[in-house]
């Protein structure tokens, strides 16, 4: 009785925490930037060209912020941007000198290469460990059908619950609550996809409790800030189900694709030069959304992908489970929607993905 109350309480607070503490990657050092929606609208067409590809490949955030953090952590110090004494870090900081902490951060950072072929390795990197944990072995086989369930308010009144649960493998995002929403969002979860900012508050709970979908549901996190490896080191040892970290090569691929679409959309809508993009988007903050990476992951591990709860409409909330009104400025959702349109209609035009020789499985977006 007491235990279940304890377990329920933190999760009723999670959506709130998630917004307050940092829903999204890079939010800790977030500054105000001009909303992408505020472009002037003089339309000039743009097409893919070498400077667009080159600009899309720049990632000043990793080059500076992440590198400095990794260096500090590997030399046993807290990055200067994170006050060591902060109570939030008290528990995780104990991991600073653990060998598995150093090993995991080195493994991750050491793979920092642009290798779009990583798309073809996602089954090895993600599905194989999950199969091993579940005591199954069907190497090289992808999941027959996957549902990626986003958190958009368009899910409310959708009645998609049974349709979602009808998929072999259901992926949910950032610990969105499902209790009370089953009719619209389903009740089955096979993989919980979270960004490392969501793991952070979990790390300060007993047993690193981070399982709104049940303790047996595997979690995959993508690393927003290197300092979150401390949370990982604390949590990995106490989780029964796998706690996987996305490969940095996959992060890099996702980042380039989203930036490419954002640059393209920017020049098309404003008629300004691509170099001006960074006046509207803070390059150090710019990042793909969790939903984007979850869709990319599903492309790699599933034969057929259905996507729910992506997109918006004038009369629906940003998230089905919270009252957050606005999208976060650090994502360019419109650019991501343009990517999804290409993914469905003409995947061959998508740069970087196309270079990987990867063929995109059939994909359906449900409204
Ligand atoms: C530019 O925007 C217009 C209007 O939204 C669209 O029809 C066109 O396809 C876009 N061009 C490119 C190259 O994205
Ligand atoms: C995480 O935990 C699993 C299971 O205990 C272990 O096999 C794996 O090596 C750990 N990962 C790291 C990076 O320590
Ligand atoms: C990725 O797949 C290729 C081809 O199957 C293989 O040679 C390579 O070792 C794999 N890399 C990883 C990191 O799994
Ligand atoms: C997904 O989860 C359901 C319910 O927990 C389970 O029955 C099913 O076997 C899982 N599917 C896969 C492919 O692991």
C-alpha cells in the first residue's frame, strides 16, 4: 500500500518535472531565441547544394560544450557549468570515479564519427540486446510492425488505443503517462525512449525508478549532456531491464538531417542566405526532438512503422498528458514535419540517409 503510493506519486509529478526541469535536450543552458515561426515570408525556392550540406554538418554544440564536459568528466571533475554541490547531483556525483562511468563515456565519445551506415546497425545495437534480455534469439530479424507513439494532443479523442496495441513492438516517448488514456494511446509498451534529462531526476530516486510502464520495459536514452553519464552509471546497475544508450553516430546523423531541413526551410521561407539561419536559431541549442530520433530508430529496427501522436492542430494541446501550451523553441518542428513528408513520399531525396545505402521501410503517419 505504502509502496504503491510511493511509486505512483513521483510519476504523477513526472510530467510536471519533465517540463520544469528540462523537457528537452540542451535545455539547461537554454536562452531565448527567435521562434522559427516568426520568419518573414518572402518565398524563394532553394535546392540542395554543397553549402547547405556543409552547414548542416556543423555542430558547434558538440565541438565546444560537449567536448569540454567530456574532458572535465574524464579528468574526474564536474564540468564547470554544473555546480558540484547542487543537491540534485548529490547522488549521481558518487559515480564520478567509477570505472564503468569512465568506460561508458569513453565508448560513447570514442565513436564520434559521421557514419550514416549506422542505420543498418541499429538492429545489432538495439534489438539484439533486447532479444537477449527477453531470452529470444532471432538475429537479423526486425520487428514485424512497430508503433511509435508521440505525445501530441492530437491523440486525445483519436480512439487509436487498440490499433497501437495491435503492433508487435510499441515505443513510447519521454515517460508520457498512459494511465487514464488507454483508449487513445494504448496500454502496451515494449521500449521506453527518453532523453537523458528525463533520466536525471530518476537517478535520485531509490532504485533509480524510471518505469511508468513497468520495471521490465527496456529503456533507451539519448545523451543530451555528457554529465548525464553520471546518472546512467548510477541507474544502469539497478535496472532489471536493459538501459541502453544511443550510439553517438546515430545522434550525429539525426542532427545533420534535422539541421538540413531547418536550413532549407529557412532559406525557402525568408529568402535570406543560409548563413543567416543562426540568427534565428541558436546553433548551440538547436536539436532534433525526441520524437524524431524515435522514428529514425524505428526505421532501423522494424519492417513496418506506424507513427501516432505526431503533429499538431489548432484545437489540440501540445502534449496529450500535460498542459504545456507551446512548442520548445530549440526544436524546429516544421522542419521535422517536412522530413516526415519526404520520408513517406520520396525517401530517396533525404540527404545523409540516402548516403547510407539504407532503404526506408513502409511508414504510415496516423492523425
Ligand atoms: C518552398 O516553399 C514552397 C511553399 O511552401 C513549396 O511549395 C516548395 O516546395 C518549397 N521549396 C523547397 C525547395 O523546399
Ligand atoms: C550496464 O548493465 C549491464 C547489465 O548489468 C551490463 O551488462 C553493462 O555492461 C552495463 N553497462 C555499462 C556501460 O556499464
Ligand atoms: C555494422 O554492420 C556492418 C555490416 O553488417 C558490420 O561490418 C559492422 O561491424 C557493424 N558495426 C557495428 C558497430 O555493429
Ligand atoms: C511487447 O510487449 C507485449 C506486452 O508486454 C508482449 O506481450 C510482447 O511479447 C512484446 N513484443 C515484443 C516483440 O517484445
